[in-house]
C-alpha cells in the first residue's frame, strides 16, 4: 500500500482484482502496453501504465479506476504503485484503452466512460477481442464523443493507426510497422540474427575469394617474373655464343 504523506489516507496499490480475466484479454493488454512503451522509449516524459490504479482526487481514494492501458504524456517515466493525479502536476492520462472480457457489463463500461469523461481523458478506446468490436471516443468541446468514422483511425495524441479486419484489430506505429507480440518480436529477432549471420558468412566467403584471387594474381606475377628472368638468361647465353636473338 502507498501512504499519503500529508494525510493519513491510504491509497491501495491494488483493487484486489486480477489484471485480466483470461489469456486473450491479458495478451491484448500486454501487446498495447509493451508496444506503446517501445513507441515512447526515447521520450523520458511519457508514462505508460498497465492495470494501474488511477486516483483522480486527493483525499478521495474511492474515486479511482484501473484502465487496462493508459498513456500520460508530459509525465516522467518511473515506477509507481498507483497514478495519483495530484502528484502528477494534476495531469490525467490523455489516452486509455479497455480490453473487454465476457465478464464485462454494460453498466461497468458506462461507469468507466463517465469517469474518463469527468476526469479529463482525451481519447478512450474499447476493444472486444471475442466479438471483434472496436470503438473509440475523442474529447470534443469538453466531452468525450464517439468516433463515428473509426476505420483506419489515427490517434491524434499517439500517432498510431488502427485497422479493424474481419478477424482482428491491427495497430500500427506511425512509421507503418505493426504492433507485434513478444513471440512475434522474438521470431523477428531470430530471423534478423539469421540474416545477419548469413550476410557475415557471405562476406567472409567473398573475402576468402578475394584473397584467393589475390594469391593467384601474385602467383601469376611471380611466374611472369620468373619467365622474364629465364628469357634474359637465354638471351645472355645466346649472346655469349655469338648468336643474335
């Protein structure tokens, strides 16, 4: 638990709920959280959290929510037991993601939407991997409004693009690379290592061929030099015998 220093109010670091209800939901949370970490790896002032309690109002530990994934732009990286907004320059996370499970209820999601609307989220995205339903909300004129045209939507805050196919949701970095799972990244790394090894082997073979060519050229030069010396010797012998070559 994290204890507020100025008041004897406890802000628990956990709500006692599991991070995910099942492996599908967990995989999606990890996919988004880790790829967003990679996206902002070189930016010290972007904090990405996964299943982290967000306390919006000091002195009211009951006013809280735990987004599956949240991004706070302008806040430093670092470890946190919870995201207490008053200790974060009163900056709410600008972007949040919720990955639904079969156990999520309409009432629960409506309460979360109201929380995010009331406490300053700029972009709110919801994905249901079981029904392949995808929706988003963007703050306009002070309130979160559903994004009507979300096909190939690009997040204004993050620059990432979303593509809903017939089977799943695809997410892309601003440079066009797709968000990959840890397994996919490991396979990509393995392939890159294999390609690098093959290139190194080809380079070594080329170097060996070049060295062999140089050795052959040197041998030819030596043979030519030896032949020239032999010819000079024969000319000298002929000259001694009074024979003009």
